[in-house]
C-alpha cells in the first residue's frame, strides 16, 4: 500500500545543466585533507531544480509547459532520456556508449529493494558466488563489484556492505571501458547509483509492503520546500524477513537526509548524510555430494534437502553498513558554464560470522563409511566450519568538474574537465586462539534429520586483532571535448591521467603466542593514461548512431590486498569497441537501444606455477609464492538491446536482452 501527497508550483528559470543529479575501528582521520576540501568547496556541487516566487493570493497558478510528447521520468515512467554518469547532465543520445537506466518507477513496480535485485533487471549482468558469501557482480563478463566499479553520484562506493535502494532516484549502467571517466577498473563498465535530491515542492510518500516469509518493508520519502530556493528531503526505510526460515534473514534500517539551498541560483549548495545498517542472517549453503562411491571428483550432484532446511548456527550473522557525509557546491558562470565540487567522507563495515556446512569425514558417519547419494539419509552427519569476515573501511574523496559550452574555430564545443582525489583504508581483523590470548571455539556438528536445531556458540568471546590493512591514495585528472562538426555529426575525445600509491601490511603472530607481531609490507605505485574516442551521427532528434573505442586498466590492488607474487605486476589493460544506436519512437514515448561490442583484456593476470618469488612466514622463513604473470588475454563479444517506454496509454514496457 502506498500514500503519496504532492503540492508543487514550479516554472523553469533557465535551462541550466545540473549535477550531481559504517563505523570503523579505528575511526577515520581525514583532517589532513580538510584544507584540500575547503579549497575545492571555496571554488565551487549541486543540482538543477525549478522554482517560482511565492503566490501573492491573486496570482493565477503557474502553468508549466513541457514538450507534449516527452513523458515524465523518475517516479512516473520507466523511460529515461537523461543521465549524469558522464560527469555532467547529458542526453542519453549524446553519449557514444550503451547505457541502461533503471528508474525509481521500475524499482518500485518490481519491489527491487537491493542494488543486486535492481541490477538483475539489466541484461549482461551476472552474479557468481564470491569469497565471504558475497556476490561477484559481473558486467559483460568482467568483475564489477570486486574491482570497485559501483559509484554513488559519480564517486566510488566500496564493496564491503550490502546496498539498498531506498534513497535511489535511479541506477545508471554504463557498458564498456570507462576508465577515462572513473579511473581504475571499469573494464566491463560502471554502475552509478543516483541519490534522491531535494526539490522545490512539498511531496510526501509512504509505502508499506507485505510479502511471504514474513516480509515487511516500510519506506518514507518526505520532500519539504523550506524557502524560495531551498528544500529538505528525508528518506527512511525498515525491512524484515525470515526468508522461509532458511537462515538468511533480513533485518535492515536506513536513513538519508539531504538539504539544498541556492537551487538554480548562481551558487548552489548541498549537504547530505546517509546511514544504512544491516543486521542479517546468513546461509552458507550446502555441499554437493558424490552420486555413488568412487565417483570422480568432477561428478557431483545436489543434496536432496528442503529449501528451508538450515544447518547453520543460530549465532551466525552477517552485519554490514555504512555512513556517508557529502558536501557540495555548484558555481554557475553562465547558462553554458559551471563548476561542481564535492567532498565526501565515508565509513563502512562488515562483521560476518558463519561457516560452510560440509559432510563429516567417514570416521564420523554411520558405519564409518564415506557418504554418497546411495547411503545419504537423516543420520548423515554434517560439520559446521568457521568463517569470519570482519573488516572496516574509511574513505575520503574530493572531486571537481568543470563544464563549458562555447564556439571556437568555427564549431561548437562541449568541454568537460576535472580532477579527483581519494584516500581509502581497509582494515581486516582475525580472531586470536587461546594460545594467542583469545578463545578456542568449537562448533557442534549436526545431522541431516535435525535442521534448525538452534545450536549456538558465544561469538562475543572472540578476541580480534588486525590481520592486514591496505591504504591507497590516488588522484586523477581528465579532459573531454564533444565537437559539433555539423548539426548531425559530433566527435568525442577524452584523456585521463591517474596516479595511485597503495600500501599493504600483512601482520602475523606465532600460532602459540600473543606476539611478537611480524609485518610484511608491500607497496604498489603506478601512473596510467586512459583514452576515449567516439563519433555520433544524429540525422533527426529521434535517431542517434554511435561508434566508440575506450580503454581501462585494473591494478593488483583492486581487491585491497597485495602479495610478494603480484606487487610488481603491471596493470591489466582493456579496450572496448562498440557500434550502436538509440532510436526514439515518432511520439518520443519509447526508446530502443541497440549495440554490438567487443571487449578485450590484454596482459591478464594469471598464476604462473613455474615461477616463484620469496614469501617467508614465521613458520617457514624459506617459503615461496607463485609469481603472477600478465601473459593472459581474453575477450567478450556480443549484442545488446533494450526497449523502454510507453507503447500505449495502457501499456508501458521495459525489456533488456544480451547475447
């Protein structure tokens, strides 16, 4: 059920572009970056909105005139015509790459309450199981989440927490190499989560959703106009579900607040705060089983168990969350020129304590015989392993973007240039055993016939220590120009330079003592240049054809760790080639997107077992590790098609296909 109240009186002032459309141990210390943030904010972030003077009482209500054929976006339509993923607000037809936009209406209509669920509605995105019970999100076959290619309002969003959609206006999926825009990563593309921003109107919406398996979700979206050019927006969420009693319960809450002032004026400001807390359960799944005794290792089948059978402990849990504070400023020099600056501080955390379920050894099974499908039954014994994933991340980011449209050398230019800085620190914790000053925790085994037995251990008795930490500082600068050769032909060219330094410390202690601690330190330094070129042919205002080429790179530290084997490994480099079209219907109410592409990753990293490097440990000072080589190469080629919009007054469609 949903209730929505709206009161608004708006009129365009002038057609300006707009942008931008966890608690850690120990706390972040961004003080050294405050002078940089102050300097950037003093020079310039924001978003465009529309307003009118206060009604005098005798004044007629303002009439807003839009192009009749254009359908509204966001809450009211599946079709989108604009995006902010290219560092400024642009028409989708003006970007020479494939883009899919998942609007708020699509997320609401399909009840997509997590970013993962929303991404399932775009073709070309797949999900694999990743270490730690997380998802390995892939776009066009290349890792997306693991390499940090998810963003919030154009700024990198760490991969260690489970994301929700309650504060999202839309999600933008840019396909193909995009390091020219975002720096490292972006081989398969990038996903930009666009936050809800205050608007100059009073509008409130409350939704309550009930579902099977005790699913309850309540959200509130409250937008308040607080002045002629100021507004406040609050979004809140609470969700609970037991997921059929299978252990993967959901219990999460979120709150987001954003305040804008100076909306559509020469100087516009934004201050926002976002907090998400996940207190979820976790089901690590069940193992495969041999169909008969002596079956080869490649021949395994699923265990014949009910979906609601849970063999984990009642003390298992999967907690994660984040807190993000953002300040922004936009200075508008003219209708065609503006400078946008953002400063963001974030803290994120994950505390996951669970374990994989495995078939017990033959000695613990009935009759002392190894288990296969022929003797599998209620008395088959299962063991519960221990898997801890406890980590924090502190993040400081600063970004400034300048856009300008001008005429020079007889042609029209759309220039975009900017710079960004980021500092990331991830800390990973491990548990001490009793000899190290901690505790030895033994998990009880169980049987197939006794699921959901309620057994537990005292997770609070674990004593944590820092196992490893990774800190990276990076900065980048870019420039891109769109040249209007004729009213129908545009050329796009861009360059970006990135500089990154990453430090990784692996901290070890003896197995039977609390110390001393030994630190193995590794450092990665790199400088890379990324390119993007493209051409657009737009014979009408409804048809846009493009061809483009772009590059990207992935570093050894993308997964926030380094080792003796990969610290000196050069980045992987990729090239994406694409030809495509964006076609609007005659009434501009539905759009078809087509694209053929080929993405090639060069010097891909692979483990070389024939080449080793020294990797001494406390237990084995002479240990070695396999060297990581960059001799690999692979490519992905395919065809994509999206169809989005209103085919008739009664029929609105969204479809996405990839081969």
